[in-house]
C-alpha cells in the first residue's frame, strides 16, 4: 500500500477514486508517566515517554486507515493528513485521513 501526503504518485496514475478513509485512536496519559514528565519539564528537554506514546498513536491510526482503504479495494492513499485534538486534560485523539485510490504504473516510453 502506497501512503503519501502528495496528491500524485510519481510513476503512477490514479485510475479510480474510492473516497475518504480515516483511522484514529484516543490515548490517555498514564499517571506514572505524568510524574516523570513533570520532573523532566522542571529541568528541560524532551519528554521521551510522550514522544513514544504519540508516535505509537500515529502508527496505529495509519494502520487503521490502511485497513479501511484495503477493504474498499484501494492500493494507495493520497492526500494524507494528520490532526490532533485534546478531549480532556489527560486524553488526546490522533486522526489520520486521506483519499483511497486505485493506481497503476505508467508504462515507460522508449
């Protein structure tokens, strides 16, 4: 499955558009990690626990979007975008969405 933020894919042409696909996940922070994050915030620097949690959330959201696109018969997703929203003080939603398409390789000219 080709997944790209671009509207086009070099070397391919879109032969069918199947529509919007999306994937999301909602994650809550862990109290123990919040304590560590607070301590790190006091001295400065990256809060690796949250960085890892957000990276895992993005990957899970992309995986869910790909499954939805495959169910529609797509072999690519174009125009991929991410959005994040906070639902409450300790939970955030990661949403990824794009355009499910069927692409085929362009024939090379001789």
